[in-house]
C-alpha cells in the first residue's frame, strides 16, 4: 500500500479535510482505483470523493454514494461521514433525483 497511488490518496484526503473540494476532485481524477487490492481503501477514497462533491453541493455526491452502497453497503450504513452525506443530500435533493436519494436513505435506515 505504498507508492505513488497511496500518496495521491492521502493528498485527496488532505484537500478534502482542508475544504478544498476543487483540488481534491482534480487529484482524485488522476487516480485509478481499479487496481486497489483493498476494498476498505476503495471505500474510503469513494467516501472522500463524495465529500468533495458534497462540499461543492453537487448532485454527483449521489452517484458516489450509490457506488459505495454497491461496494460495501454495511460500511456505508455504519459510516458517520456516509450517513452525514446522505442526510445532507436529502436536505437539498432536487425533484429529479429525490426518489433515488430517499431510497438510499431508507436502505441505510435513516428514514
């Protein structure tokens, strides 16, 4: 788990934590997660990307949350950040994607 990819993953985390969603997403676009052997690391990366979109109040957060649900549904259900992201999304969901956001929240037992 050492090397350039791991360094980039940490860089995304730093930018997300600092609130610089634009830079975090720019860095995330350069990372190929398909070769990551750890499902946990894939999940964490996906959650951080979702958080970056949440910081920008962008609907793409839903796409990433749905991917995380497919990757690791129990991890998403028990993740404080994941639950926060779903709750935040529900509060601003537009009618065009509200059914999907509501369905996700129901599956995570948030409603």
